[in-house]
């Protein structure tokens, strides 16, 4: 015990690289590594491996996301959807992924290094490329990648992207520019380095100009 901290062991004797520690809906805590995922066992104060039913699965520790009870991750040339409660694993093909953000239990927005962003639907196994020029009248090209996505309400997300801040409607699959103002003047948020929604429904954004925040309830 050092200043209130206790060591936590990992049930893995192989060479490993640790990625993220996160908590999904229901309170379960997981640890991500290149060799797989581990669930925290509070009774034994350790992380035990989660059995995917697939051996030798090397996981990308830089790219992963989760939504509610579902974990999404990259391994090899596939993106996987894993439901640990029902032990269901699905996959779809990917290549050179730049970023990915979960928008539901079975949908992802994925951007690759060729400036292409697509919606991946694990329920239907359909991959749909997004042509952003259809939604933004001033854009003459379809180059598009996302940095972050944060849920505003049931059907809407705020997305930071190559085209600036956008509002994404999950019901219609449409995008529109999102304009933020401070003391009556527009804020130029070309790129957000971090976005977060707290328990009070306040959206926090870190960008070149500093840190800004606004209420998701009062955005209209």
C-alpha cells in the first residue's frame, strides 16, 4: 500500500502491452491489452482474461471505443464488436484506420488515413461510406475524417472533424455545421483535441483557443 494505492495483478504470464482501463454500463471494469481484454475481479483483486473464443488475436491498443455494454476494437484487418454479457463477437473488414467512435450498440463511425469516413453497422453487416459534400453546401470535396464524437441526446452527436464541428443525426444519417458563440461572437473551432460530456449534461471541448463548454440541453 503506497499512499492509498494497492497493486492489482493481471492473470497473464505472456509478454503483453497494456492499453486502456475503462468501465462499461453496469459498472464492470475492463483492461485492454495487445493480447486481449481482462475483467476486474474485485473478490481476488486482479484482472482475469476474457475468452473471445479466438486464439492469437493481437489487439491494437490505440484504437478502441465502447457504447453501453458493447466494446469495439481493432485486430489485424478487422474491427470487432464484442458483447461481454452475451459473449457475442462480430467483425467487419477495415484498413488503415485513423479513428473510430461508437454511436450505438451496433454502429460505428470509422475514418481511415485516406480521408474516408464510413458508418459500420454490425447488425446488418453493412458498411456505408459518408459523402460529406452532400450535407455541407460549401464543400466541394468528400474528404472527411472525424476526431471525436460525443452524444448530445438520443438522436444527435457533436462531431469534431476535418470540416470543423458538426452535429450528426443518427436517425437520418445527416450532418450539419455546429456554430458556437461567445459573447455574441462566433468561435472558430477548426479542431477539437478532446471532448467530454459530464453528469450535468455539460459538453467540454479542448481546442487551439483553450477550453470551452456549453450545455447540451440549451444548444438550440
